[in-house]
C-alpha cells in the first residue's frame, strides 16, 4: 500500500491535525511517501516539524506555503480514487519540472509544475484500457499554492522547444489492449537452436536492408 516518493516540503492545514477549529496555524512538514487504498483518495505520509509523523493525509491537506489560501477541494484537486492497493512512483525525466496546465473539475485551467507520478497495478481497473480503465496520478504543484493529482487527459504540457500551446486535441480514448502473442505458434521451441527462425532469412544481420 505504501511507496516512497521524491520528498518535498509542504505545510499541513491545521484542521487535519487538531480537533479545535480556527485555533491553530498550518504546520511545516516533509511529505515522503504515498499510500494507496483501493477506492479511496490518494494519501500522503508526512513528517511534521514538531517531530510527529502523520500518515494518510489527503492531497487537499497539503499546501506549498503557510500563507496559501486553499480554495480548491479534494474533488477539484484529484479526479480519481486509487486504482488498486499497489501504487508505484516514478519521476519522469522528460517531464521533470515541466510547466503544465491542468483543467480541473470546475472546468477552469490552472497552471503548475510537474513533480512526479503515481501509477497503479494489480487490479483490473488499473490494468484495463478504455474510459473505465487505467488512470495515473501526475502530482502537480499548482500556482495557487495547492497540489493536484491529475490523469493524462486533464493536462497539457509545455516545452518551449517542442510543444504548442493550443487547445486540447480531439484524440480518441485509448481503448485497445495490445498483444504480440495472439497469432498462433510460429516455431517449435526446444530443438536446441539458439537463433531459431532466422537461418533462412534473405539478408544477414550486417547486410544493408532494402528501402
């Protein structure tokens, strides 16, 4: 259920730490891991400056600074619950610190910066294609001081040397599953030949290939 993440500094809203409302201030913390509970919101583990370690905080509990005004709710910031009990985390080199625009549930675009990605495995929902299938959670530091967890189809990325800045393209949903072993048996394996199936090819491995 738990997976390390590239740790980042944040502030925790006091209503997620104390019973008394309106009495305490946000507290400085380091977020260092995520927890995936199937069918629940993505959760974060943090180490607080007080020395306490608090687990399983939702993304709207975290802010980038003490003075952040948290105007967006959990359902705004995160579109989908955990796809399984098995999160995996990667910080994509290509997207590292890239600027990105996110269209949230309210239909508005919000600027931000990529942090890392939480992906899922071990359930049919996490591994199937189509509208009811796989979605990852890209973690974005929004310009408004909050954090968001959004899938591919809610984000447009900005690379000044490569991408355009137009409207979202009308791509079709990725609803196909691809297999390379569904054409039947093509050669008997186990006859002791290492490079089986290539001895009668018309070109050697170093020959020029036709255009």
